[in-house]
C-alpha cells in the first residue's frame, strides 16, 4: 500500500471518526460539537492538501491503485475465483477533488458554527456533516462500482437527513422525501447498469472493466438480444442514470430546488459544491466506456437541463432558489461538456463551480442570517427572509459579504480574470467542436428509408451553451442588483441589518479568493495554458470498440503520427479473461481514440472565436440585467406582465412539478389507493371470511365434540356405572352366598346344556 | 342273586346323597369348621364315584389311585384350612364365616 493512499484513507477516516464521536455524545456535546468536527475536518484538509501536492507536483503521470479482497464467492465454473474487492484509486482528479471536498467542508463547518448557533439539534447537524464528508471522500476515492454505490447511497442518505434537518416543518419534510425518492429512482437504474457490467466481466473495478472492454467486447455481452455494441451503449446510459438523479439533470432535477429547504450551509456543501458534482465526477469516470450514441444522449440531456434551469432561474424571487436553478444549469453544462468529449473541461468547471457556488450560497446564507437577526422581535418578522423583493441596497450594510458575492457572480457569469471564465470557455469550445463535427458526421446507413439523422441535433448544443451563458449572467446579476444595489425596499428592516460576524465572513472571503484565476493557471485569458488542463487533468482515452465511436470527416494530422507510434495491446482478447495488473496499467498509456483527437484538434481551431463570443454573451447578459433592474427598475415587472403566460411558465419551472403531479404522482397514488382498497376489502375480506368460516366450523365441530363424542364417552361410563350398581349387590363378601351362586350357575348351566344345546331336534 | 343286587347306581345315588349333604352343610352352617366338614363330605362323594366307576367299568385301578390322591389332598387341605381358621379365630375371636367379611368393601 502506497503512503499517499494510506494518507488519503486517513483523510477519509477523520470525518467518520468525528461523526461517530459526535452522534453518540449529542447530549454531552450540545453546542460544543464543532470543537470536535472542525479540527477533524481541518486535519483532513491538511492531509488532502499534502496528498494533492505530492501527487500533482511529484507524480502527475502515475496512477496509484490499491485493492483488497472483501467478499469471496468461491469459484465460478469456467471463469475462476469470483470476489468483490474494495480499494482506492488515486489519480490527479481524485487528489484535486479531495482538496475541493475537504476545503469546502471545512469552510462550511466554520460558517455553520455561527449560522446554526441557536439550533436545537446543533450536535446532530455537525455529526451528519462529518458523515457526509466521509461518504463524499469515499465516492471520489473508491476504485470500483460496488464501493462507489455504497458511498453514493450514503451521500444521498446524509443529504436526505440534512434537508430534513428542520423536520418539524412541512416544507423540509416533503423536500427530503422528494430528494430521497427521486435519487432512489436514478440509483436503482444505475445499479442495473453496474450489474449488467458485473454479469459479463465479473468485476466491479473500473479499470479492469475498461481493460476488458478494450480487449474486445465478448459476444455474450448482450441483453434483450441486442448486439454487444448496443448493449455497451445501454450500459453506459444506465450508469449515467445515477448521475441524472444525483446531479439533478432533466428529468430528475426536480428535487434540487426543493432541497433548499435545508440549512443554507448544507445547500452550499451538498447541493452546490460536492454531492451534486458527484454525478459529474461519475460520468467522467465512466466516460471511457461511453459509446458515440451514449455521448450524444449525455450531452443532449446536459444541454437541455442547462437551458431549462437557466430559463427558470431568471424569474425566481427566492434568493436560494435562483442559486439552486443556477446549480442545475451549471451541472447541465458540465454534463454536456463531458458528453461532448471535453471531460477535462467539465471537471475543471466542476472544481471552479464548487468554489464560486459555495461562495454564493454562503453569501446568501449570510444575508438570510443577517435579515433573520434584524427581524428578531420586530414587526417585520412576518417578512420572507429569503425573498429578494424584500432586500436591496445591502452592499452598504454588508460590504464583505456583498463584495465576495459580486466576485463569485463575476466568476459564474464567465468574465475574464476569474476561474469561471476559464472553465466555461473550455466547455463552450469543447461543445462547439463537438457540435460542429457530430452534426456533419458521415453515415453508412443514410440509404435506409425514413432515416432521421439524429446527429444533426448536436449543432444545437453550442447555441444552447451561448444562450445559457447569457441567461446565467442575466439572472446572477439580476440577483446581485436586487439584493445588494438599488434602494432598500423594507426601510425599517434595512436599518437594523448588520454585517455578519467574522466566523461567517472569513469562509466567504476565502471562497471568493478561490474564484480568482491564479489558482488554476498563469494566464487568465488562456485556459489551455493553465496547469489544471495542461498538467493535471487530461481527458481519459476511451476504450469503446472503434465501430461504435463517431466517425468524423476531419482526420487530424496528429493522428497519423500517433498511429505509427501507437503500440498494439499485448494481450489478445481471448487469451486471458482475467485482467492482470499489467493490463490495467497499460490504460494509462492508452492513446486517445481518433474521434477524440479530432475533437481535440477542432477545439483548438474554434477556441479563440468561442472565447470572444463567451465574453460577449456574458457582458450582454450583465448589461441586460443592469438595464432592467438598475437603469429602469420598473421595466422588468412590466415585461413580466406583458409576457404573462411565458413569465408564469418560467416562474413555475416549466410546470414540471405540476406535470409530475398529474402524470406520475397522481396515477401512482391512484394505483396505490386501488391497491390499498384491494388490500382493505379483498385481502382483508378474504381473511375475515376465512376467520368467520373457521369460527362457524369450529362451533359445529365443538357441538359434535360436546354432544356426540362426549356423549358416547359419557354413555359408556354411565353404562358401566349402571352395571356396577346392578352387580354391586352380588358382592356380599359372604362366602356362602358365592357358593350358592356357583351351585345355581352350575345347575343352570347343566340344565341349559342338557335341554337346549344337546337337545335333539 | 340277592334281593337287592348292589350295582353302580346304588353307589352313584349314595355319592349324590353324600354330595348334596356336603353342599347343604357348606351353604347353611356358619361355623367354619362345619363348612370344612361339608367339603370333606363332598370330596368323599367324589371318591365314591371314582372307585365305583373303576369297579364297574374300569380297566385298571385309576379310580382307586385318584381316590387315594384325593384323600391325601383332603388331608393337606384340612391342615391348611384349619390353620387359616385358627388364625381367623386369633384375629377376630370368631370362627363364623358370616362375620369374616372384611374383603367386602
């Protein structure tokens, strides 16, 4: 076991230890729980930083893996020993995400110790934060689908617990249930995908599966009679379903906006920075086995989600719901980017998004906290503390929070000098390259009648990216203008608002600082040159069969030279079914597939133009927001009234909740009620009828038993008693009486024998 | 040729008379000793029958032999029975078979 892996496991274990210590000592710790949790996570952060430093600085090209047998199933006929292993996979993205998770978690711990101060379940809150952090570390560290699924469920479960932290109120109750059930749907489908791969390859390990797929798909890899290639597409999409639920992609995005019912630091940690990004991370992990069709579907789902959520965010009035829909939209961008083959860009955006979205959420939390304090014991306590229409001009009162919020907003809207620009620019370049190549792809099946070229839809993706950039800048700046600028709308409340304490502002400032470009690369305008993309994270090579990969007309020059030096895999497909460690280690040296190289080359061509368009759209969105909310404050509501139906369509989230209510929940409840009726009437009726019949039958049997059986027994007894009574008088005890009877009997016998038996007829 | 030639029937009648007398004694007397004497009469009635049947139709001396066995047995029986009667007297100061009814209940 490698030292770095050991340290990573310790970093995972510390929050877990904190969880165990706090959860079992809730009463004793009470409001001192953060004194255990915060140092534990701080130490975990230090260890993660050490691991990341050693890994990225010293060994950026090595991938560490450590496995251990966990469950042995014995020997499978025709294969060999079957077992489940657990282990750790430590590559660059894992190291980076460890730092992201522990740092955001650490800052949220600090922030929460002030924000949750007066909460009645303070200790339990910190315990769950610790459990979540440990589970999240598990998700990113583990090297197989089985372990991943366990941690995946654990983060979902802690998310459920923390959304429902204030379970006395109806909102959090319903929201936590909704989050849990929606995630269950995706996870169940994801588990099918995992089992589909396990059934064929008899391993859960990512890299072993990739190595086996690379060796060639076996003909037995098939469900419902589909070809192995199609089955691989299906497997990829089944796995991706887990990400759809966890990363709140359409159609399972509905839980994330409702999850804002939880405490705001939780929203920052779980529902913005880390857990929802787990789906993106997972999609990047399984990217090597996504076929061309699967990539197209993944990117279309991502693109549609990004657009959908962005159009909803522009009309929301709740400060947290805007951020929630913004998160959904940004996650959609990342998924779209990964589907489009720009995996490194998607992961880059995941990291920068964690910084600026956590900053925005903590900023919103600071504002809400300040308003709550100002409301305390005054006539304004009826006001909704999260409604942006009650805010305004807060920059004067809360300068630290306000300026940090503005920095993060600059980052999310993709303006230069900030991290968001770099990652968003890369995503847009990748998506543009993909849209361009995919939509002009050549087909071998075009001759078929009624053939619809589904690849043409890819051309929409770059435009979706552009529109989302405009909308993102618009709704984020709308929020900034409504909350921090303009005239205060609730004057009496405004007067009492004060900046939050340092415990809360310092984490926000730190996160705002992390939004600057300097952490990710030296040149703010050239993301390609940044160390994140250049040195740390590369798009992993795909292992799919060549015929399932998209075939692009453009064959880059680089491909020809690469083909010459490209070494053939040493292991022939049929010779060894069990991947040796040698086979998995060749994965690191695996060259990218031709379509990946084509995308790479195209990305370089389009990047400069896309960069300019991205800045232009962001500025356009900013300007629009400034026009509508600063220059002409009344215009926005007038436009809203003019476009009434459209406005409501956006405000209600495309009526998706209502549609689900009618299309899914209502039929489900109807069926459930029907089943309940069947259970209540038919099943219970049958049971009751059986019971009644049994009682009736028992009565008959009882009567029979009492009067017939007992009667016979009693009759026998009575007869015997009667006979006894009759013959009792014979027993005189006088010997002479007996003798007289004997004599009489003999005489009688003699007479009978002589005159009856021996009488001649 | 005698006036009353004595034949088998005479003996049988005599034995029957003796048997009935013995039985009557057993049934009517309360004294246990008297009952025993009734038994002796009955046994001897049987003995007469044995001897008579042998004398008038037997081939060998089986009847006489049996009679001797019966006499021996009667002696044994008398000894045992008198011992019982003696014990009965010692325990209950009576030899009446009517009073010796302890086994009744």
